[in-house]
C-alpha cells in the first residue's frame, strides 16, 4: 500500500496479489493534513479510508479491487 500527496492531490494505491503494479483506489483533489486520509484494515479483504473534504473537492474511491473491498467515508471540514 502506498499513500502519496502532491500539492493538493492525495492518492492511496494497493498492489493486489498476482498483479505487478499498484492500482490507485482513492484520489482526493483538495487540502489534507499529515493524518489525512486515515486507513484502517478491518481484515485482509476490507479497507476503510476516512478523509476530510470540502464541498466541491474532486474525489474518487474504488469499491472493489481484486478481493479487497474498499469503503471511503468523507468527513466535511
């Protein structure tokens, strides 16, 4: 798993078993902090991503990548 942030874009990517590249599962275009987004693995197949966003911020969250179910929860600023 990788978390990267450039200027105002934050991305989370996963490397799925059997795949040789990372897949971006979450992207947010807007301000964030060092603790944002918060990632919590519920088990080997369930990832919870919690993040802050303003109305109008562009954001994208994949729901399923390989055998991993992803739930993204937005908390307004």
